[in-house]
């Protein structure tokens, strides 16, 4: 492609990415996708998007589809275009991005080298004779981001008064979620086939591979049983300790070797699931060196397989994506390479994306929406009838101190990759090993240093957002800032993006977030009666979701876990009410017309349903129900709306309808106290 054509293409891409109102002409709500045979009083989700859902097929290369998936595809297509057409005069960091992309595309070299870049590690594992040597190998694997028995991270401690990077350790080291090992023998059987295949790919004969697999499955099943349930309260699972105290309470495992590598002497550390590590002592004592060698071998190969030759990537895909998620087709080579770059270079690639697709107006408009919803949250807390004055004051302080970061990191929060060395002519796995080693050293170097509230912790190149309890901040990724979160109809936008913002703000006060104060410290700022009132209303939400049942395509059913999903369900309902009330304030200065017979209030709720349109494979849905804190997406629409007086007023929902929780059992808790005549 000549320079003028390339320049024209880049300019065109940039223009198409601008999310100003003119860019969304005719992009608001798909009224043709509604199912008008449905009654909104019975099933609003189907009423709003049912016809569209009927005509949407699951893609062969993804376990789900829907609005968020469409946004991900749109984002990925833009990124592939950037990677296909490198600009002139790349800086060093940009060269790293393209080097990784090209080494991922180089299937000939990957197939030629196979797994042999891992031979030095595999040989060390093979000749290990003692458990101390095994521990030394575990440390080496951790420094390359291959998790064995546990994983580590860093963050601000909620137990101390400072804001330094604090070492965090928690359970890890299994190929799949803990519930599969304990509740799904058919999936464990598939895991055994996968492990046996991996062992044979690195040279084991069939008998040895089967023996090794059985040993490892036994270890991983024990690890799964040792872990706390997914819905365990944060104040019961997170604890603080000095490194020396942690080592002394786990005497069998030689953690002191790990502490030396990570320079943890005399440091505070955070522990997730302290009981797990106490049980790890027993498992360590029960396991012999031969079993541990096989376990380290398979953990290394399983986690590296996606970067190796085709026979490894196919085996990895068959288990992790086909069996666990229901995906039937691998990504094409180019999108597989993009996935590799996103997973390893989110920030460098994100900087390139910003250069081509930054829209300051969208970010400015989103920040204004954030301010409006935060202001409404303060009004909400100040008007509560059940909450003590002291708790109200602390809640308002928390909102005032809450910072938000939209789209991209601040200028001072981009990571520096200038000391990383990659070679586009090297195999992918060798480059990945270099990246992991580099990032681990940065991790070690940052421990004990001050962590800024503006430090970007969310992925940039995804369609998501997150609230950080330890910093009292939330981030919205760049990938979120597109249709249908943002449209040319403000009512639809408020129901989609406004709800998302309200959801993140509400996380500061959900059953986990409420345990932290305005500075992200684990401080109890509620009175005893406040807690009783809060828990009473949280129980209503839990019970509501416990009564929902999901049906699969084969006719089988599974109940929703109201405890597992409580945190997100609180954020969904609280965020929706905050966004709607802020939208009512917006309408006073920005009156909107009726469109296609629907009022602005009605379109607000249609925008929510459109944003949460979702179709999913049975396998992936089962995984969600077992381990994901989010409820199935149709329930994320219908359940909170059934609690909202605003919704029933907008659509004239009669009492006794499925979409109208009876008034006498309607939850009127802290985010639920509604003013229907607002």
C-alpha cells in the first residue's frame, strides 16, 4: 500500500472512531429488534430485544454473542487494522508491539521450534531430587508468570495508612475453576485426556503420560477442595501479615526462598484465603518429589501451550475453549496474534489505539455524566430514612473522594517498556518468556513504592470497567466508549452507559465495597443498626435471585446462586436507580421528544436491554452460574426492573405482573428508596 493510500486509510479510521453525535446517525435503538408479541409486564428483556435475539447465532469462535461482543469485534477490527498497517517512524515501544505481533504470526518458526524453548526449565524439573529444589523451580516459574500452587500480585493495603505497593499472595495452580473438580466429573475426564495429550506431545509414552496425569489430577482436586467458595465475604478472606509471620505459619513449604527473590523481608503482605496456605502445608508433606515434578511440568506446558506450535495450540483450544466454553472454532491466525498482543502489551497497544481513536469530546461527555450520577448519589444518601447521620456523612465523603479515569491512563500513568528487548525473528514463546521476566522484575522493583490513585489497573483494550476498593476509584476502558453504550439518543445512552457508570459507583457501597472507607481502608464506618438494616435489604436481593432458574438447550436446569451474585446484583440495581434519577435531572435542562411512540423514560430502559443483549453457549452459561459473580444477562435486566417503581410507572406495569415485585415486599433499602414522581 503506498503512503498516500495508507494515510487516507488511517485518517478514515480515525474519523469513523469519533463518537460525536453525528457519528451515531441512525445508531440509537433497534426498534425492529423488539418483539411486540411480548408483554413488557411479563418479560421486558424479550419485549425489548426478543426479535433480534431470535436472529442472532452464536459465532463458532466465541462462547457468546451480543452487544458487548459486537463492541469487542469492532474494537478488535480497529486494532488489527493498526497492526496490519504500521505507521512510519515507529518509536521503540511501538516496535515492540509489532515485533510481538509478527512473532505470533510466524507459524513456521513456532512449529519448527515446538516446545523446545522450554527445555531448560523442563530439564531442571526432570532432574530435581529434593523438595527444596522443587521450591526453587516454583520461584523460577513464578518469575515467568507460570503459576504453581499460588499466585502473586500487588496493591494498596486496606489495613495500613500508606499507599505503597504491597505484595499480595493467593491460591492458584489449577487448569480450571475449582467447582469443576468437585462437581463435574465429565469435565475432569476431559481434563485427563488433555493432560495426557500434553505429556505425550513432550515425549512421554502413553503409559507414563496416564500415570503422570492421574498424579496431577489428584493434586489439583485437593487444591480445589482447599479453596474458599466464590461467595466468601471479603472481610473473612483477606488478611494482613508480616512476611516472617506468614513463613512461620507455613513451615513445611520453604517460602523463605520465595521471600528472598521478591525482597519481602520485614514487609507487610496481603493474604487471600489464609486457610488455603495452612492446608498447603499438609499437601506439601503428603506429596512426593515425583508427583511434584509432574505437577510443575504440566502447569508449565498448559500455561505456555497457547504460544507454542499448532499441535499444542489445538490441544489447548480443544479443552480450554471447546470443552469449557463451547467454542467450536479457533481464531484465525491474525486475530490469534492480536489476542496475544492484547494480553501481553495492552498498554503499549493501547497507546497506539489512543493515537488513532482518541475522541476528547466523548471522554469529556462521559466525565460530565459521571459527575451527574455522583451528585445524584450524594442526594440519595442524604435523603435516606434508615441510615444514621454519621454513616450518611461518611458515604458522601466517599463519593466526594471517588476519582474516575475514562478511556485511557493519565499522561503520567503509562507503563515504561524502554528496557524490554524483543526480537521479531525469535519464536513467540521466547518473546513471551522475555516479556514475563521483564514484567516480573518491574513488579519486584515497584514493591514498597508509592502507588498513585491514577495508576491504571484496568485493561484499556476491552469493553469493561472496574471499581478499585483499595483506591476508591473506578476506570472505564476505551473499548466501552462506543455504540451501543453511546448513541445519538441521549435517553438510550443514559440507559446503557449511565447504568454502567452507576453500577461502578454503587460498587463502593455493595456488600464488599461498603467495608472500605473514602481512602480505601478497611474501616467500619457504619453503626450497628446501619449494618442490620443493610443486611436485611441485601437478603431481599439474595432471595430474589435464589428463586431464579436457568434452562439449558437440553432441557436441564440450574438455579442462580443469590449469594455468589449478590455483589453484582446490588451494583446493577443501585446503579440503575442512580442513573435514572440523574437522567431525570438531565431532562429538566435537555427535554427530549417522543420517538417511535416511546417516551424518554421508556427509551432509557430500552437502552439498558439493548446494551445487555446476550446469547451464550450452554457450557459457558454453566461456568457463569458456577463461578461468575454476575447473573445471566436477561436477569440483569428483568430482576432490577421488577424492583423499580420508576420502570413500572414508565410502562404502566400493573400490580401482580412478573415485572412488578409486590409493593409489600419491594426492597426500599439504601439505593432502593425511590421517588416515583421525581
